[in-house]
């Protein structure tokens, strides 16, 4: 049983930390009973420092407190109606199961009533992407022992919602969850042990939610970069800012598109230069670094070829040193040889008829291929 809270303080509650299976829980009773059992099974722990900043926690508390201290004047309009206020959302009955849950909005508290006795309200919150979900609530009445949970649909547990802990300060309780993208549910009930309904239309509760993106983007994937390229391209989290560095020097940055592609303009870099690339999302989370080494993208010069006559058993000439020189006839490889340290090569062939056309090219260690040199075999 949770202690009742005075109007001047708040209770910020959210839970379902236990990994209960749907079948094992459902067998024990209706939604009201299931919520109470889930509450009883929660093992509280401190919210680790640094998971959520103080400003965010304080904002959530102010939202809930403001809703409790400034209720609407015409309280009878809250239930069974479309009562509108730009600052708050108002509970809409019937909302007594997962399928009729009221939608919440971040930054806009929901005000509700727990009438009649054993009234049970459901609200739902959409988590846009992986991050921390904060669920808060409070009441303006000692007649309400406010209790509520944060759970997956139909009391399921898939591991997408992880209880992080609770923080208490000045009568305020705040609980956080690490949540993956999806829809989650907040059942609300009065855990009052009284045997009669002492709530009136003036006894209100308020809930509020906040989302904190604390998940860094995935490491960007990078396409090959050569010594002729004027941009670095690849994929990263959509909307993230991708930055390319060489050592401590920033070469450029760009925003990833809605499809997650990016192109960062850079100056041409020397072969062998190591580049590091990171992605930063709108919340300031930075990915781990991806790295790429600039490769040689310049093809070798076209080889020179000495005269070849019908008696020759080799093709000779010069090419980029250490490049692999290939001799072809009608598109088929006849022979190849590696140019030496001075660029000289000598590729063995069988004697060819006069007028035979030979094609010669050179490929360097990086796989770049030169333009093809063509010659005709002469008589002598």
C-alpha cells in the first residue's frame, strides 16, 4: 500500500519491472487485481545518477503539480465529454481496458477522476524510438491512494520495457524505464483500502509523460574513399549530423537524409590518410567512430609497348612500377608480367601472325586499371 499524498506534494509512479509472462499473470484475476499484483511484485531500486538530467525530472514534476493545483472549474465536464483545454488532456470514459485507453501527449498532463469505486482507467503512450520513458502522476486528494503501472499491452513482457529505478526528493517519486520504440500502457487505479467510496468529483489525479533520447546512433557505414574523391558517402541514422575528421581536424559535416544516406564534402585526401566518421542525433548522442583509409584511386599511365614482330616470343615495354601488365588477343589473356622497380616488363607469348592486334594494360596494387594500348604484330 502506498502512502497517500497531500495536495502540496506529488507522487510520480511508473512500474512493472518484473518479467511476468502473460499467462501466469492473467490467470490470477481481472485487470484491477493484475495491476495490484504487479505493483506488489515490483522491486524498487535507486535511479542511477546521470540517466536523466535534473531539468527533465523537474519539468515532469512541475507539469503534474500544475495540473493538480489548477483543475478545471467545471469538473462535471471531465468524464463522458470532449472537454478541451490547451494546457491539459482530460480523461474520457470509457477507458477501462487496454483497447479503450486514452492517448497521452508529451508535455501535456492528463487529468482524471477515479469514480465510482473501483474505477480503473487506462492511458497509452507512444515511445518514438529507443530511449528513456518517464511516467509521472499525482493527486490533489487524501481520498485517493494513487497507483499506476507502465506495461506492455495485455500485461505482456517482451523485454522492450526495462525498469531503471526510482528517485525520491521532497515528497516526489520519479520512475524511469528504458524503452524501445512502441506503444505502452498506463493503468491507473485508487489503491485505497477503505471499504467505501469516499471520492468526489473534486478528487482528481494527474499523469504526465516525458521521453529522453539517450541512445546513441549506430556507427555509420562508409563507402570507399579514394585520393580523387571530394566527398565521403555512406549511411547513418536519419536526421543525424555526420562529421568527418582527419586526426583532430574536422574536414566537413552534413545531415543524413530521411533515408539515412549522407554525403559530406571534403578536400581531396592523400592515399593512406585515415578518416574517422561519427553521427550525432538531435539529442546530442554521438555514435562510435567508423574509420576508413583513403585508397589509391588513380589509374596507372597507359603502358608503352615496344615493336612486336611475328618472330617475337615476348611483349616488352614500360609501365607503372610493380603494376601487373596483361597482354590480350581478341579479349582473351595471353600472358602477364609484373613491372620491376624501374617499370620494365617482359610478358612471354607465342609468335603471332603479322597483323594480329594485341591489347596491353596495367593494373596497380589498388586495382586501378590503365587505358588499353593496342598494337599490331609486324613482319619484322
